[in-house]
C-alpha cells in the first residue's frame, strides 16, 4: 500500500454526503497553507464530491488512494490568494422551484445525487446524473434549456451548476436547500 505524507488525517468513515465535505471544510481551518489533509471516507461518492469541493473552494485536490473499503483523499490547503470559495450566482429556494414545477414551465430538473439516493426519492421527471459523472455526460443536456439542479442540501448542486456554466450552459439555477427539505411531490423505486 502506497503511503502519502500528510499533515493531518481526518476520519470521515461511515459518513454520507455532505458530512465528509463539512468535516474537511472545518479541518482546513486547523492547517496552514500548503499543508496536506488526508480525508478517510467510505462513501463512494466522496471522491467526486471532494474533487469538486476542492476546486470550488480554491484548495488543491491531489488525488485519492483506495485502501480496501476506505478512500483516502488528499487535499492541499491553498493560501488566501488561491482561495475564495465560489458560489453559483443563480439560486432558487425550494418554494420558488416548486412554483416553477407547478406552472408546468418547460424546465429541466437535474438531480446530481448518487444513484441510490435518487432511486429512493426523487422529483418526477428529473434526470439523474451523479456529480462525478456530470462532465462526461453533460452532452445529454440541452445547453439552452433552463436547468434546475438539485441535490440533498444544495452543496453538490452548487458545484454542478458551476461546472455546467463552465461548460457553456447559459441558464442554470441551483436549488437550495434541495431534497433535504423538499416537501413537494416525489417518486421512488416501485412507485
């Protein structure tokens, strides 16, 4: 097993999204610029999440090593000039989004949660493309469409909205807080 030197080891094993990111964000405050944090996680979706979060927050994602069921993510803390966490400027809250759905407007609903999260509870007629697959599958979406991006809390959807904008999509809206507080109509396996 390869050993990579890190300045801090963070245990995020057994935690599901967004907790590995939340713990990593907090841990970054305890290390100096240029130091490396090793985040140990068991959530398979954490690789794409860590990579996207590091990029959006200005930190450097170095890579991930699989050690059995544990994913060891390595992130280098940026200095203040490199940093400045970006947020997607176009945001809708759940109520505004639900009004759009009820108005039957011609919108695309993109769910960027992992397949299992989507299978158990999602908005009808939404398209499932997990965040880690988004860049490779972006061609499945219409660049001119009005796209509302949802995830569990608004964090992954923020990263996805930024990525789509970078890829030339012109009308992308991040839904906050997303499925964690969604009280609109949903469907799931067997429904």
